[in-house]
């Protein structure tokens, strides 16, 4: 190591020793005393030198890993990730995920909808909508705020959009939100109190981890398999850890692309109902899948907060989302949503409703499904010989790297070659080695299929070996 461990804990700082140690490690990374790629000594060696228990050091490493600063792997040790600014190290998710990627030619980091004519379709819809506005009664949408939760017409359109099969939401229970992130945050604040524990998949949506940490909630992982949450592991965690809520992405799980079977959804609902646990269900990718099972909210309506938006199916620029809380929590959720002061701009709410009413939204979904099929075909053509998980409707694939690669080194190598990716560490909850050899490759973000092919070609070439300049980090 490039600095002495001996003096680390001599500073008199309040708080548990593991947290003080994690903070000091964070500061050493921020000011350059610890460098990206540097390997830390073994836990027992650090514990001996500092005069603390191995458990204290392990907890410090786990906390630093949750901040996106360290990555560890059984049998290989713990390594320093990319340096992050001091203000980013406050337990709000991986700083590396948000880092600027200068010189990136092909962005493949954000799971956003592919370009399928959104500009043309939405512009035409907006022009027609604006032509109708002067004749509409009531206050101008340019001189008013959105009604708390949305207008009756907007909620009715939302209910129509969200309905499929036997799942038919009531407009009275739907709240318009500024995207799914605000819907999730509102659900967390409605279902939980600061300090409460929220269980989630061992790999999960990084922004939820950030939101929960900022609001003072604790997050703990539950084992996953090829369908997502493992029911037996979930029930064991509930009994042992007494959480207040569960966060889950059953359809096109982020980042693994898994889809939970209906039987598994019913079982999750039964477990949550038995233990009186709230479920926060993120269904943002649901509309991309044709035939799909009913959401957990259908099987456990009295305890599920159902959250989704138009971002992944139509376009992230709309920033229109929907939250359906349990009936007896509706007023509390509406009040919390209103109290955040970040309502949907009336113009965007009106446009979203107009797109749904006219059928343009359905047209865009069909185009998005078709485009993603083509993009997955390109991905399988170039990466099909590697360990890759995918679903033809997903906006990304989940790639397991060869033995000689670590995720953060692979992401850095791709960045140096003009391609931005997301490392597996960005999605980890708890154990720092769970996805140290995975990357998520977003297929929709590239501006064209040709650009996607260029980016995937770079990835394919990197999979053939470790560049010399990064061999020390691998």
C-alpha cells in the first residue's frame, strides 16, 4: 500500500471503528494515497497491524464496496476501484457509474430506449395537441401546476396503458410521477421510516440503492437465480432480519434480464402477505414484453406499490411515471409525492396522455420491440460465443467476463477505446465479489445499429485478451 495503515485509526473520530476505517480508506482514495487497481493486504494482516478484529476490517471493506470504491473477490483479494471525488463517497451507490466518460464514441452504459422515430412521432403528436389547447376549458397548462397525482383524464389514460390480461388498475389508485425513480422514492417514503431495512435482489437497480441510502434506509441482499428472487432465501431473510419492505424487478430484471414466472410471483406475494411486508415492484420494462405474467401487484394488491413509466418503452425524455400504492396508503403516498415538489410538468403529462389516447404510444412500443430484436441479433452475432444472458425485449445484455478479466478493468479498457459500459459492481448489494466479473451492455443507447456494431466489435476484441496497459488491473 502507498500509505501507512498504522496511523489510520489514531484519529479520534466518533462512530463504530469499521465505519471510521471505511471513511479513512475513502479519503485515501480521494487524495491519491490509494490508487485505482491497487490491491489491499489480506484482512488478517490489516487487522493485526491496526489492532482490530478481522470482522471489523471486513465490515469496513463491505461499506467501502457499497460506496463503489472497492471490489473484492474470493481467492484474489480486494482492489481499489476508480478514484472518486470526496462528495461522491456518501453511500449513495457507485460513483463509477456516474463518472463522465470523456471521448466516448459509442455509449452503451444507460438502459434507454433505442431511437425508433420518437422525435418525428412525438413532435407530430405535440403539434396536434398544441392546436387543441386554445379551445380547451380551464386554466392553461402553461400557467398551472399538475394536480396532485394527475387529472382524472390523465389517470384514466394511465389505467388503460397499464392494463393487460387480468391486471386492470383502477384510475382512482394511480398517481402520476416524474418518472419511475420518483415513483420508487415515493413508495419507499410511504412504506418505510428512516432506519428501516429494505430487502432487494442481490443485484439490483443502482438508483434505488442510492435513493434508499440518501433517505436513511438500510438495504440488504437476497439471493437470486435465473428467475430472480429465490423465495426460500427471501423468507429466511424476512424471519432473520425483519425488513419493512421488498424491492423487486420481476420482468427483465436489471441487470440480468431474468423474467420471473407467474408461480414465483404468486409465491413472493404469499410470503410478503404472510409476514406483512410491503412490496415495491418496479415494472418499468414490462410493456416491452409481449405475453407476460401478471405483476405481483395483481396477486398482492393490498401490500404492493406498483411503479412504472413510459421511459423505457417510449422515451426517457417524457419523464412521466405512474405509481399505484395499496388502497389504504393512497392518501399518504399522494401527500408525500406532493411534498417533494417535483411534479410532472403539465405539458409532459398532457403529451403522454395524448400519445396513449391516439395509439401513438402503442406504435412506438411495437417499433421498440422490433428494433431490440434486431439489436439482440447483432449482439449474439458478435458475442454469442461468450457467456451472455439476454432477453430479446431487454434494453441490455449481461455478460460474464473470461477468467483473466475483472469488470472495472474491462470497463476502463472499453472506455479507452471509445465505448462506455456499466460494471457489475454498480449493481451489487452487499457482498463485494458477487458480480466482479460481469458487465452490463446497453443495446438501446447507441444512435444506430452501425454504431452498436462498432461498440460490440470493440467489446468482442477485448474479450480475446487483456491489453498490456491494463494487465496489472486484471
